[in-house]
C-alpha cells in the first residue's frame, strides 16, 4: 500500500499487523508481533503532522508502545527526524506513558544511543521503499511478514502522559554514583572514603541543576522517570528493547576515557622503560601513530561497543543483524590537541563530542605564567579568558570540523577562583557537556562544591537558554595549525614536554633539525597575537582534509621553524611567528650562580637565582601545597641532560625552596643531586604579572672521573 498523498502518512485508522518470520521458539525479549497504526492529523504553523503508533508484543508476552507525531515516516537519519517529529511518547507495559520533551525548545527529545535506524519498521525489499505497510519489514534486526491490514476506530493518540522536561544540550554531572563521606578538601595525596548516593542526594542534585547522573540497579528507581538523564546501568536491566527507546537513558557508559593519555601510559611508557634505545628514537610522529592505533581499538572494541556486547550476552536477547556503535558517547581527554582527530576518525557519529579533562593544577595564575616562561610569549595572565581561549580553541575547532559537540570538566586541582567562570564561559561559547571528577586524591571535587558549581551554571543556563550552535561553532576568524603529534604536554601543560614525557622535552630536535621549543614558541606567539588583537581563534592539528576555507586567516606552524599564513587566497611564508606589539615596561632580571662540589657522584648541586623585579611583581606558583597554600616559588627550574632525552623538573623534587626576599630582590635557592657524569644544562626562568620573562641557562659538567 502506498502513502496516501492527502495525509502526511496515510489514511487515519489504518492498522497493519506483522509477525516474526520464524515460527520456532524465540528468545523471550524478541518482539514476536507488532502493529503500526496511522492516527489523526494535527496542524501547527501551517505544517501538517500525523500520529503513528507502534504496538509491540514480545515473546514473553510483555508489551510496549511508541507514539510519534511526525510530518513523515521515521527515517534512518536522526538529524532529519528531529526536524520532522514534534512529539515522542513511550509506554512500557501499562505504565503511564512517558513523553520526552526539550524544556527550552518544546521539541521532542529522541533516543541518541545509536539504534534509531532500527527502532521503527523499514521495508525489507528495496522495491517497497516507499510503502507505508511493506509486505516484509525489518525491525530491531529481525524480519517480519505482514499478516493483515485493517481499519480501526481505536484512538491512536496517547493520553495522560507524564512529561519529562529535559535539557539535552546541557549535560551537567559527575561520573560516579558515590559521594565523599568527609568532604573536607585534601591536599596530601590521600583518598576520600566514598559512600553510595541516596535518594535524597539525587533529589538535591536535581534541584542544583545536575541532569546527568550515574546509577546502579537500586538507584535507577529514584530517577528513571524524572527530569534527568542517567547512565551506568546495563541496558538489559531496563528491559529490552524498551531500553533503546528511553530518551533519558544514555547507556552503560558515556565516555571514552583519555585515549591519548592511555597511549602514553600503556603504550609509550612501558616501551620506554623496556627499551632504552626507544628513548632516543621516540618522536611526535611515532607517538601520533601509536595514538591512532590505540584510539581505533578504544573506539571499535571499547566503550562504544559495550551497549551491544552487553545486550548480546544476555540469554533472553537476540539482536539479529542489528549492530551499532553507541553514538552519544563523548571522549574525555586531557591532550586536547588530538580533538579533531578523535571526532573525525572514520567519519562516524561516534564519539559525539570531546570534553576537556584538566591535567594537574590548572589555573590562570599557574598555567599562563608557566607558558610564558616556557615558550617565550607574553600572554596577559590577569584574565582567565586567555587560558580558556587556548583550551577551548582546540575543542571548538574540532567541533566545527565535524559538526559535533564539545564540553569541559572541573577537577579538584582546577583553581577554584577560575572554576565558576570557566563553566559559564564555555556555555557561552557553545559547550554542551559540563562534568566533574569526584574521586581520587587531588582530582576529586567534593560533593558540596559540585552542587555549588552546578547551581551557578544552571542559573546561567536558565537565564540564557537559547544558543545558535552552528553560529557559535563558526565564531573563530583565525585557525592556527600545529603539526600532528605536537601537544601541550598533559600534566606538563605549561612546561610543555610533548605527551607529558621527559623524552620529548622541548630542547630536543625534530626531523627538520629544529627544536620542539621553537615550533611550540611559534604556535604560542601566534596565539598571543590573536589574543592581543581580540580575535577569536581555533586550534587544530594539521590533519589531511581539514575544512579551512571559511576561516579568514589560516596560520600553519611548520616543523622547519617557519610560519605559513594564508589570507584572501594569498600565502606568505614567514621565518618565524609574527611577534605582536607588547606593552612597554621593564622585565624582571635573573642571574644564577651554581655551586658544584668536587668528588664522586652522586653530587649535591646548589643553585641560587637572584630575581630583580622590574615594572611588575614576579609571581609563579605550581598550585596548592599539602596544606592547600599557593606559594610564590618565583623561579621555574629545569634540568636537561646529560643525554638529549633526559629531563627533570627540579621544583617538583624540592621538599623546600628557600627564598630570601627584600622589597624588589629575591634570592631563590634549590639543591639537587647529579648521579651520572656528563654535560647538563640548567634552565631557570621567572615571570612578572604582565607576562614579561627572564631566562638564564647554566652548563654543569660532571667529569667521568672526579678527582
């Protein structure tokens, strides 16, 4: 039967009945029979939509219903159907029907797990592609034959629905279904004792604006029919196939965990430990290739496959030929330079977004001074927007390339003075995900702080509910491209060792004979230029097939130390980065004295830096100490050598940094040991509140045979 052209779908009252093609015993959760009924027509703003109702009965006798008010038959494309479906309702057994509704737009919230193309019957024969009721239909991976078509006077429209008012474009929540028993902040690397969330806790979280929560089989009963998204429970526990229709169920997992960091920790580091030669041959390109291999395994055999694998393993479930990657997962990543690769790999819908995971002690007054000292730039450190623009530039740039989403998270080590603003600023730029880490030592954000942050963010969302995501994704005028494999350094962000590995320290030379520091200095100097001009910018790895034509200016950082700038179809090659005009003023000065005793190794070396302030105060902190105090250490100390791949961050090794300070001069003293003979290079750097820096190098030679 063909679609009746007088109606969006067909003549109201038509009902078609289908039976599973197999007559033998079916698995309990397999749909045995279903009917499709065409209902009444409704018009809104001159557009006609029509009700369609799917009633299914499983082999075990359980039933469910799905209603759509739609301008057309459901397609395989969720994006198209979001534009044509105006209501979506699910009823499980005889429970009150649930209507999933976007509280800001009024549009329906449709399931996003990745099974959409299987959730409504489709013609099995290509010759029946336009048939409303095909003779043979594919549904949930199985084949069904039509047994009857009839007319019915039975009402097709749902009544007395329970409206779930959801915010699908703003997901706020932590990754655990526990909280800290004692929420007192800990700075001593000890762990919190965790206890399960209670029903009262979930009530409090929902009231605070948290709308994305992890649950177990007990906790699910407290949230499944409320205005909140939930995840963590295996799909089969919700009933199959009903679980695939629940728009507020986000799956057994919702993120791929740090694939770039896992590449470093589980691929590169073990090889570095086992093979001393690899310490010399490791390059950003080798790391990038290892990352590509790891990511593909994580994507095609990891979290995105857990949903289908879990269903397949259940004895009452038979998926037939239905297979899909879970689409709504995001990748939670610290090394955000990899964002464009992660979102574009394989041209699949999975992952749907990239979320920044802060590495270590992130904060405007900690990270930007370190970047200035490391890269020789002068990014103003008095505005958190300058740090956020760097972090979010990678995320927004990747989302623009792929038409996907992005987000951010707050960890315990994020400077609390920045945390509230970093969330609301990300929202204003178009972020959809706002998460927290709520366990493990310094990374943990205590429960009460999560509530406070969520209340503030939710209030901001409620007062700014309408966002044009396409326009926000395309906000940047400039894109700055970095060679693939180069990055900000994970927990070394600020100091900049690529991939957070001392073996890829910035004093090493790349395949063009240029120091990594030179390449990264060009990158950050171009970032500084954009910041000082007040121009929005995106940051991307220079991958093949990037879409760059809609940027006003494309800045390509090259491994040979040169910078290629394209604007208005004209390309100019510069010998290095374009240094912006910087504020005048007197920078600090730094001199270093080194004292090396004679004797056999190990030798204790004493280094003393004399810092003289110029036009502004000197300030450098690594973050809170074990008492929660932010100390001004004034000087960043690094040691390179004796081999090119050897690197030490000396501030971290100090139990105490001795500082003797007068009004404008400070003596900063450290001590460290040298265990091996050879030539070492000590790098000391300082920075003032305007971002002006001073750097001093000292060579230390330890003879192979000490007298």
